[in-house]
C-alpha cells in the first residue's frame, strides 16, 4: 500500500503562465482519487508528472514516503493505463500482459501464474491467444488494465481510459474498474477524466482542477473532497457549475438583509428567497451587494402558472422527455433560462406558461467573487 504526497507542485513551459500552480495533495494508501476538470486544466500533465513522464518544475513528489522527483519511471512502482490502450499489435493478449514481466526477468512459471490470475479477474482467460485486432474496444482496454495489474504496482495511474469507448461500454468498463479496485484494494489509484459522472461514481476522493485565470488566482485545485461533498457543498460557483448534470442553475440577485443565521436575497425580475449564511460570510456583506443564487434542476418543482403558490413565472422554451424523468427549460421574466427536473409523466409544450417553485432547503448563494456565501442544508442533515 502506498500513499502519495504532492507538495507545492508547479509546472511551467518556458516563460508561460504555470499550467500547474501551487498544487498540494495527500492521497492515502488504497484510496481511489479522481482528477477531473475542463480541458486544459492540467489533469493529464499532473498524472504524467506522477508517472515520471513529465518533469516537475518545482515542488516535491513522494510515493510511499519516498522522494521520487528524479527517479526514473520504471523505478517508481507505478503502472499506467493509457487512453489509446498502447497494445503491441504483433503480440497476443497473453504476450502483451506478460511483456513487462519478461523485461523484469521473472521466471516463466511466475509470469504464467500472474497472467492467468489477472486474465481470470478481467474475464480474458478465453482470449489469451487472440491478437488486439481480434478484440473489441472494451476487451482491449481490459488487456491494458491487465498489463498493469500483473506488475502488482504500488500505484495505478489511469489517463482517461474510457474516452474511446461508446456509452454502453463506458458504463460496463466503469463497473469493472470499480470491482477491480475492491479486489486489488491495496493499491492506490489516480484516475484522470473529463467526465464528472465517472468521477462521481468511481472516486473516494475527487480533485476538481481550476482552469484559466483561476489557476493563477486560487491555485490549480478548485476543491478536494468526497463526491457528495462537492455536489452538495461546492466551495465556489465553478465547482457548483461543473459537478452535476445538467449543470446547476444560476440566477442573478441582490442581498436584501443579513441576520446572524440567514440572509434574504431579491431575485432579478422579482421574488425573494431566504438562505442560511455560512460562518463569517456576512461580516463584510452589505444590503444591495450583487449575488448569484444557485439551485439544481432536481430541487425545482413545476407548478400551475395561475396558482397562488409563490414561485417564478416563466415560459417553456424546450423540454427533454427521457422516460423516467424530463428536463424542462423555462425562460423567466428576468431573461434567465432555468432547467427543472420533472417526472416522466409531466407533459408540457413549448410556449406553455408555468411557475417554478424552488426548494429553499437546497439553495446556494455565491458572492461577487463567486465564493459560497450561503447554503441551507449541510452534509450532516443530508446524511440524517
């Protein structure tokens, strides 16, 4: 079992702005850690630095409490699974899986035992004599994973391993990877993806990376935590907007008043909402300050436009009927379009007038710097 420690990691190319800036992270032994973020945020660069394929500009990288900044990739005790499989086309499945073990000069009996054991776990035991061209995309990815498993590394590195697979195969292979981590749980995993669904379903810990100007201002990490922590308690608007599908809705508002535990905000276009202020958030807040209210589609209810229930009136501009549920896009009087999640039996048409009722228990409020200002429900209450 190996812990991984990244302290003050920076990566810059020439005189350009750092791609990775002030990166500090501790990954515990046996932990499944997922790096996720938009394109260009540096997640694959980070993975390659851990693997030793990319030089670290400054900072300290430790694997199993051993400083490895200048250690060659082959001596770091890591195994990497690439996006494009990187299988040798002239070798069989068994030969591909055994290749690194042959280079390590293990005895043939030991090689065969390791390959057979990994192949059985990956359900490749009947395909060992086939060549890569005779395999499906999912089978090739399993061979690439098997080639990593037989090395029994301290640390597994996955670089967007599912991006070349179709949707159904991605789900199947994601389940396989989760099962493998449970069976080989002694090894730590760093997994890179741009798909936040993969991040939410696989990770013990998610590291959401910033992009653009936020890297220089706040550092490369937007937030670190368990999947549900990032989902229910986003630190800032970037996190709130990235985690969740569809994205969180955002509505411009102004601060009406702040009390010790609550704040009242006025939505642009009319209507007031109340939320619970985060500790110390209101110390410098003043009435009239611009804010942004965030709420997820599943926390918005459709109501009769002519009813007496308070809510936000709007017009349906699009509807996605997906069977079990529907997503209804509603243009409010303020000009903002909001997505609400409704039941599969709800039937609305473009042009219908509806009213949106927000669940006050799930409001998020962000200040002018896009930092979390208020949110009503905390994780302890959620767990209860």
